């Protein structure tokens, strides 16, 4: 959970910094891209959860 919070804060800081400089922010502009990133994270966590439950 700490890593997620730190990632969010760093991303927020970089986004603010790039916007102040007038540079484009390198993020997916479509909702599909954002959902894809969330899906990849959720899938990776699901594998860890399943492996922990199975004792693998």
C-alpha cells in the first residue's frame, strides 16, 4: 500500500512539473488505456493471491 501511495504522489508531482513547463503529460488519453493499466495491475495481484492460496 505504501508503494502505491508513493507512486501516486510521485506521479502527481511529475504531472504538475510537466504541466508547469508546458510539456505534454505522457499518459493514456483514453479511458481504455487507463482501464488496461488497472487491468494489468489487478491481474498481477490476482496471480499472487491465487498462488498464495494454493501454496505455490
